[in-house]
């Protein structure tokens, strides 16, 4: 791989890390763009609420319907509330939040900043002494992070309400049993973890959108390509955030494996050195008579009538 092939993604990662660091630092510096923050919160909430409602009911009802089929077959339909709460709060909520925030809010942010970049408005803002990170990026990132909580809450409430009506009126499960089972598997720790996941999804979507918008180049076509890339990058960040525990376990396993290897080799270092010293005369002998083996293997399949003894003497004479 040439230097040009890997330098572009390496520089992109470095620029993204720098942007994230500058954004976090600018959050605590005055003056703060309160009006821009309120405008962005209203904008992201306005474009996200309808897709959230449209996605939450089918996702949750489909999962609950499939689960209840199994529960009814085994005579455990009273546990349907536990499955509905677990699906809505811990799985469907964060996933729908990531889809809506990245697909509706983040793409709009990227298009807005990309249009400003190609019209050189960002350069004009820098010329008049205004930091675009503090004036434009920080309000958008905070808005995406804050609004991510709202779709999650909407998904949880709407998903549980839809599951209740579907399970009670379609699958004829007792309402009291459904409500009583909701807290069986889902409690405050699960809700807290899901809220943190939703916040991380919103933060990553906002940062990626602002980065792609500020670093766009090539005219209006490049802005469209950057908007299309937002969904892919946001999905990747969602996957990494969701499977962070698995990645930590993988890293810990790799560290433990390397430590075991170091302990094994370090503890047997004298034995390994002794083995290498013992094998040294043998390898030297093989190396000394290596031309003999070459002549032997080359002459053996040729069908020659020369005896083995003559072949050995001929090989020794060539040394």
C-alpha cells in the first residue's frame, strides 16, 4: 500500500479528532451562541419527531408480536410485558434514535454547513474574527446530543403504549399481567444505559455531520456526497458504541493472550537457549553437506545408473 493510499484516511481521522477536541473546549468558553442553540434544537426536533413516531410503532410491535407467539405457545403470555419493556427501552429506543438523528437531523446539518463552506461563508466568518467552531459547530453538536433524548423517550413511551394495545386487544393478554411484568427485566440501570447510548449516538452524529460539512470540497456535488456519507459514518459509530463492551472484551482477551505468551516464553527462556545451543552443531553439519543433498535429489529421479556411493564421492569432490 502506497503512502497516498493511507494518508488520506489518516489525515481525515486526525482532522476529526482535532474538531472534536476544539468543540469540547469551545463549549465552556464565552460567548455562547444561545440563539443558534435554540434554533438548532427546534430544527432537529421538528425534523425528527415524525420519523420517530413512524418507526417506533412497527419496530416495537413486530418484536413483541414475534415474542408473544412463542410465549403463548409455552403458556407464558403473562410475561409479554417484560419482553415489550426490554425491547422498547434497551433495543428499539437507541436504534431508532440513531437512525432518526443521523438520517434526518445530521444530514440537514451537514447540508447547511456544506453549503456555507462552498459559498465561502465559513472563510468570511473567520475573516471578521468569529470562531466557526464556537458559533456554528458547538450549538449543532449540543442540539443533536440533547434532542437525541427526546426521540428515545418518544420511542419508549409510544412503543410500550402500542405494545399494550396490541397485546391486550389482539392477542388477548390480561392488562394487569402485562403491566406487572414490565419491570421484571427492565429497571433503572437499563434505562440509564439506554439514555447514555442515545446521548452518545446524538453526539457522534452531530460531530460527524459538522466535520463533513466543514471539510467538503468540489462544489454542490461534493455536498450531496457528504450528506450521503453521513448515514454510513453514523451507522458505523452506532455499531461501535453498541458493541463497545464486546470490543473491550476482545482487547482484554488479546492482552491476556499476549501476557500468557510472555509468561510462557520468559519462564522457559533457559530451556529455549539450551535447545538452540544443542541444535547448533546439527544445523552446522546440515549446512556443510547441503551441496550433497542437492546433487542427490537432482540425480535420483533422472534414471541414472550411477551408484549411490559414486554420487556421494562425486559430491564430495565438488566441495
